[in-house]
């Protein structure tokens, strides 16, 4: 049985700049995250300077390796190490925000990853660690304690979420509110639900709100997250009863630091969709099964969902929550987020 604790240890190791090994049925890969590597760690990991580079297939395409896609596996591309690829060059390969500063790269030669499932799992693990999906990589002998893709999947499984604590929490929008916190034994994220009013058997008005430090706390004008959060609380307070789910999935699931990298790319002219892809992530990496699990733990099976995003409706219904009504949730644009809102409408299907 896959042990999610192994993935938790690997997430911590990557963030600390330590080596991890992931094995699938074909081979095992030793990996060192480029973002947290330094010259000493790289020398210890790869004393002969032979370790290849593992990147997302999307990043490899940006680097003009599209004609070598047959070498990609698991959404990853492995680039053969060349003598000139030292640590600064690897960092420039990994981070697209540096493309304008370091425009000339290559030539490169892509090679077969050697363990396609393990390579794809490595990219997923980087996202869970909040790091760029880019590694120094060596093919190594498989060991009994190597991390497996199944352990990474188990680490993300929403069915491990439990209620950790709950308390009365009067808020500005509603004095009759209760906050409920959820977590798993392995992950650091603590999701919360704010239950407003008294459950009466009717489907509550529910809002799925993904954490946005810049918008929710700092008042960023680049998105509409802060205004959406406060408007949702007001709407829930006006309903018979309702629930706000606050999901710790910053930056559509790529984390705060990678979201700021996406902002840098937006300043270079890319929209939010292309910025995420260019970084090597999915357009939307959020996991709405977590929201479904939270609702189930609260004893809620059917909801009126306050959203413009069809993916949220589909995500809940795919995990056993009935959406009896989609309630639109539109707010006016400002000069800083007009393009952001247009991108959500035109490229991700939001019904604004």
C-alpha cells in the first residue's frame, strides 16, 4: 500500500535542497530540484557533472524542443547535460521569467526520460512543494525505499481530510458563523469552512474560494479575488444559510511564489493561461475534490453554488456533491484586471 508519508518527506526534502528518488516499473530517477540547489549540493549530487535536466514538456517546447517531443514522457522532457550547463544555466532553463534577461539558450538534445511515470510524478511533486518543475536528474538503481508515483497520489488524496477543530466566529458579514478547520496528517495546508446561519435541510449557498494572499489581504487590483470573497460573504449572509470554503490552493494550485513568477510573465505580455503553461504547470491545478470532501464532512450533499466557473460545478459533482443551482457571481472590472477577467471568460470558460 502506498505510504503518503513518504511523499510528505520528499516534499520537505525538495524544499530543503535535498536529493529524492522516485521509481516506477521501468526505472528509478534521482532528482535534485534546480530551484533549491546550490553549488555544494549539486557537486555532492553530481560530482562528475553528468546529470541531465528534467523539465516540463511545455517548458521544453518554449525552448524549441517541440521537434523532439517523442523524447517526452509523463509530460516531462529530459535534456542531455552539456558542458556549458552549470547551475546558473540550469536556473535560466528552469525559470521562464528569466528568458528576457538570458535570451540565448541551447542547442539542446532531448533524450528519453527512462522512467516516464516517475518523471511525471517528479513534476507533480515539485508543484506540491511550491517549486519550479525542473530538476537535475540521474537514472539510478531502484531501491526498496524509493518514492513511488502511487505514494504521491496518496499524499494528495482528499479522502484523508478530517475535521481538526471548530469554533464560533462572528465575522463582519454575519455574527452567527462557525469556522471549521480541516487537514490531513501529511500535508501542511489547513483548509477552512465558514458556516453562516443555521442549517435547515435546504441546499446552502456555497462559495469555493481559493486562497489569494495578494487579493484577499493586500488588496491587489490584478485579480478580483478580494472583492469576490467579500461579496460572497455578503451573499451567504443574505441567504437562508450558507458556507464559504476557503481552500489553501494559492495561484490556482501552483503556490504563492510560482504565482508571483506568473505575475512577472504577465508583465512581459503573457496572459494568465500562457504564464502558467510557460512555467510548466496546468492552466488550473486546483483539486476541487477537497471541497467536496469538506462539504461531505459537514453533512452537506447538495448545494447552490456561487460561481462563474463551470469547472467548480463539475469538480463537485464528480465527487458526489449535487449542484442544484449555479448562482452567478460577477463583479465589475478595473483597469488592472480587465485582461485577467477577459482571459477567464475567453480561455477558461468562465461565465461572467
